C-alpha cells in the first residue's frame, strides 16, 4: 500500500506533485490518529480508521483539491459542495503559496466532528 501511495505522488507532474506532498504533510500533522491509505486510486486520510478526507486533482483543470468526506457538516466559504450531497471540496492552486491557516482550520473542524461524536467511530 505504501508503495502504491508513493507511486501516486511521484507520478504527478509539477507543480501538483509538490503541492500534493505538502498537503499530505499538513493533513498527517493534524493529529496523531490521522493515517493515510489509498481508496479508489487516490490518497485517503482516516481518523481512527474512519475516512475523513481525500486528495485528488480536478479532471478538467488538473488542479489539486481536498475532498472532505463529511463536508455537509462543515460551513466554510471556500468549501464547494457542487452537486454532492455529503462531501465538499477545497480547491488548491498549486502555483501559489498554500493557505495553510485556512487548510488547518477546515481540517480541524472536520476532525472535531469525529472527536466530538457528531460522526461516530466504531
């Protein structure tokens, strides 16, 4: 699994590769209970084995985004729901500095859903 994940990141072209690797580090550093796996060919991050976000790239623009699994519970002006009922995404421009404070804020709000029992962990 680790080898497949490494291959996913290393197969990305710049500047997406650096951007996705930086986002990976930001996500993994949010909490010691956050782990990384791969689902449907994309990096998936879990909190205590419960999926909470993914990293992916938009098919049209090829720009990275963070997909928040329980986005329906998150209220942030930069999260986009589109035609999804449950999930929301945060688009990221790989050609600019990452908005780390904003990303941290959204990720912590998402993790608090699990920590405070809004989303049950079995």
